[in-house]
């Protein structure tokens, strides 16, 4: 789940922010693997229903049932007042789409499932974008660019001496080189006992800048990538974020632990 708007400055004056990065122990990461596994499996359970004519609420119900049957709680349900267990966003909806009995998937759509699960005091957070039936080559390319940009972000995070800016530079550089743009208003984040922890993990930035990454950090790397321009706007429901120019958007996310063996995708199950 992308963090709420990322504020870089106020009134034209750049502000300094004090951040508190919570480094996890090996035991805590072990517990987070459980939350991550349930999260990843819940997305796959929801994805099984993706086809034309299925309501987004039906997918949300399947995801909630899977999470609760596993003994966990949906991280998003009630978070800040969010009414669903998953964010389900279609086509030009970037993130935070509200599940509905009145919204049905159609052939050619792309749909984003963003899911979190909470168990043993820790959260998992993950998202993926899926085609609905046969989609355009343009949509498939967007999905692939988004996934690959995530992989490059993870690779950057795993390098010796890496900083937060290295992740964003890798993600944004790849997307721009492939004719896409990254959303600037919403960003990735730390994950742990809270769904959103420090540090923010933007999908843009300058290599070599930002907080230094270290073993024990757990972060959600989550490119939100548009076929058109990066600008977005929030709908009147107070949640759903759409592209300002109406272009398609894709989302890909995993909870990533930085371990002695390199980055580990805690929410990846297949």
C-alpha cells in the first residue's frame, strides 16, 4: 500500500525531516516471513478470480477470507478508514481503489491487487498488476516495465553501501528509458510492526543520496508506473488515486528484507 502523499517542501521551503528507521532482528524477520507468505498467497487467491464479469468486491471477499483463515488480519481493513481488505485499482486507477459490488472487470482491463496481512505483530505488504483476458500490447509492456523496474530497484538496494536514492534512481531511470513515468506523489516505505514505517522509499531520486541502507531494514519497494505523465489526482471518495491524464497505470510491490545474504522478498510465493 503506497504511503500517503510524500511532502518534499512546504511554501517553497524545503524542510528537514527526522526519520527513525527500525532495524529488525533475525527473529523479527522470521516472523515477518509468515506475514509475507500469507500476504503473497492472498494475492494469488484473489488473482484466481480475475476474469471479465467478476466484481472487485468478490475479489476482496476472497482475499479477506484467505487472510483470516490463515489466522491473520487484513492490514488495510479500517486503516485510516479504508473500507476494504485489499486495494483493487483498474486501468487508470493508480492505487487505493475501493472494492465494490457495482464495479466489474471487463475484457482488456488491467487490475492492481494491493494486499497486506498482519500476524504475530508484523505486517506484510505486496501488490501486483494482472491482465483481464486479452489486453493490449501497450498494457502488457507497461506491466513488464513496472515489474522489471522493481527488480532493478531491489538490485540497487542489495549493493554494498547503497542508499535510498539508489533505489529510486534505478526504478525511475528504467521507466523513463522505456517511455513511462513514475508517480512522485506516493512512495514506498518501511514495513514492520506498523504498516508504514520510516524510511520513505521514492520511485525516483539521485544515486548516492538519502538514508544509507543496512542489514535488518525491511522496506516495501513499490513502483507505481504510468504510461503517460506522472501527475495523479485523488477522487472524491477520499481514496482512489487516478492518473491525471487518464493513462494506464501499473503497480508492483514486495516487502523486502535486507539480510546478510542480500535482499529477500518476504511476500514472494511463486
